[in-house]
């Protein structure tokens, strides 16, 4: 949200026959310059009058700006602050405002038929059609009736499709726009220097235009909030913001302020407001009520840190700070008013040249999802490759899901979405299968053990623990797979340890000389001849955690082959 620090509509009645675009272009070419200027001025006057009419009828909030009173960021004249999960939904729009917008659109339609090559008129027409909930009409107007610069017409179509949630259509339209831009304009459209900080910003500044485009596309691939919805919506959001900023440059604004660099920066960093409210004027120090712009939802920071950008196969949830209110960029997806991290367990296994991923979750503590219809998805993606998505409709708050894709290094994203209520949760890790010939281990998968000794993933995946939080009162199963094991090579040497982490040095020293509680670790070693199935040695063991005190632990498994070579796998757990 942001707030500023600090009529009668003119009807345009034109009798224009609804003729094909080519004929209307000829009509426009023969129109006198004075007639064209008169039509353009009338359209601009109508747009300004509409915004003044709307501004005086906005919903009123009490207490000045209607904001929280604190600014996360100051940008020029504006105070920007991030909302929260309790941010109110927009009130119904007043019928008089809807009626006046319809009148404005009639004026813009008529003006567009007289001046089909007018960029400003084409932009305002698409802007207010989208605002009126007529995205299909806006796309039609941009693609078939707009005779302005080719890239601008396609950008308008992309804008309308993006706001309508048609991200694939938007991506295609923006691609066509980029293809018809000159090189300098295209380079500017991939400039995200004001959205980056620290090391990533330094790298970006050192790149040429081609390098910047590749960097931006990769960054926005990382940043896609839910791959099960779209892998490109952050990219199309960026392009839509650029389009919206160009629309607004010479137009009346809802807050009544003149367009400036600060407005442009606000739009490019956080998007444009989807609705507005008027603050009550505080007589004595404020001449007029201030206007507050509201986002579609909470604007999260979806851009990853430099570690994720450099090491996609090693990324964890820690590589995102979704709730950073001072991030240089925020994005409120139209399909997710809120986005939380979900407690989870995700493990990756080899299957030929593919990665098989097992994911489990426990969303019972997320009050935004309680009592709602939830769809679960597990998306697997690698840069430049199609996204593979396994879906589970009508999922429970606790559940499990599997997906497989031909990926060596990429991302696994567990996603929960209550679409009707626009509430979401996710967990995201890097995939690094490591298709090597030598000895290698899968991730460790925790499961609820029974009275059997499992030797296949199918035997344990339905019992996978929903998160890495385990009970010290019960035993836990640990399952893994070993790859590159040679048949008849002899027994494997296996070591399994459970050791407490995040313990201060004094307690570690005391434990070393047996002065502290020894129940902070568990170690066991053994040898066994593996049974191979399809070249995979699978094993599950039962581990008793009842002697461990509560805390954060690291489970570490080490397997050594008699032919030489050692592989190690680790997973952190919290013992309650």
C-alpha cells in the first residue's frame, strides 16, 4: 500500500461507422490535424474528469492516510508500507463510478475509431476495459483494433492477459512485443537493477544487454511463486508494470498527483494499486484528504538470494525471505492473497535419468488454510525445461505426493493452494541428483516405522512423516537408497549418527568429558551385504530417539563400499 506524503465529464459524440481496421486507418490518415487534436484533447479531458469523479467518491477511512502510520520505504512523495494477512478486501465499487467508467469507455472507443494509431488512447482503452472486468474485450482491442506501434499493441494485450490471470497468453504477447522492439528498448525492458541488492546488483551492472536478459529471465524463473500456476508470472508482472507505467505517464491519476519518477519507481518495484481509499482530512494541518492505494494482497519478496542463484541444486527455504517488508521488490499474486511456508519433508531419489521426488506436508498450524478446499501440487523444474507437475485435488492439511521428471539439477516445489480463497503455502528445495557412476546416496526419508524392515520406496512413502519435526517418545524410520553399488562386491560399511546441533561450546566440551547429559547424540555402525533391485540398494532402519533431549539434530548416514568410495547423506530434524 502507499499514500502521498503530504466535475463533469466531457462527452465525445462521434458518429463513426464500425468498419474494418484497414478502412478506419484510411479514415484516420485523411482526418485533418485539427480534428485529430480535438479528439485527443476530448479523450484526455474525459479521462481526467473520470478520475476526479472517482476520487471524490472513494471509500473513506478514518485517521489521515488510512495507513499503519509507519513506512517500510520512502520513495519521493510517497510512503509505502506492506500489508499483512489481515489486510481487508476491497469494498464493492460504487455504482456511480462504474457508470462513469462506462461513459469514459464509450468516449475512448469512439476516439480509437477516429485515431486507431493513437498510443495514449489505445493504452487508456485497455486500462479501463481491464479495470471494468472486461479483459477479453481489452485483449481484442489491443490485438485487432490497435494500430499504434506494433510492440505497444502487443504489450497492451500482454498487460490485459496478465491482469486476468492468463499468464501463458500474456507471456506470448510480451514475447511478440519484445520481438518488434528496437534493441535499446528491449534492453531497457530487461533492466531490473532497481529490484536487486548487494552482490546480485553488482553482477547485473557488469553485464551487457544479452547478459542482462539472460540474468533477468533466470531470476524471475527462480521467483515464480507457484510453479503449479505459472512459471512466468513474475516475468509478465514485470512487463505489465512497465506497460502500466507507460499508460500512466500522461494520464490523470486516482490520487490526483502529477506523474513523476517516484510514481514510476513505485509501480516498477511494487506494482500499481488495485483499489483506493480516501483518508479523512484532519483540519488544521491537512488541506485535503490523502489517497491510499491498496495492493491485491500481501506483496511478498520472491527474489532469491545470491546463494540460490549460484547453487540451484542446494537451495532451501532459507534462500527466500518472503516476509521482508523492506525488500526492493514486492509481488502480490492475483491467485494468492497470502503465501506461507509449510512444514514439510521432501526427498529425492534416482530413477534412471530422472528424479523421483516424494513430498509430505503438515499445514495444520496454518490458520489461513483451515477449513478451506485445498489443492496440492508437486512441481519439478529445471532452467529452460518444461515444468512437471503432479496434482492432488481436495488434499488434506496433512498429506503426501510424488512426482518424477528427467531432471538432474533443478527445483522441487511443494505447493498448497486454496484457490477460492486465494490462500497458499509452499516449500521449495533444490534437486541435485548427481548422475555419477560412483557410489552415491539419495536423500534420507523419515517415516513411521512398523514391524517390518522395508527395502523399497513403495513400502515407506505412504508412511513418510509430514515434516522434519519428530516425537522423542517414538522411534522414527530412516530410509535411503544407495546407487553405484556393485553386485557381489562384499558388505557395505554403514554408520548412522544423530547429533544435536546449535549447542554452545561449553555444553559440547562438557559432553566430551562426560560431565553433561550424554543423551544428545546417538551412533551406530554395522556391515551388511546389500540386496540390489534394479541396481539400487534400498534400506530402512528403525531409530529409537527416546533417550535424546529435545532440540535440533542432524541425522548423518555414511556408506562405504568395499571397492572404495564413501557417500554421505544428512537431514536435520527437530526432536520434541
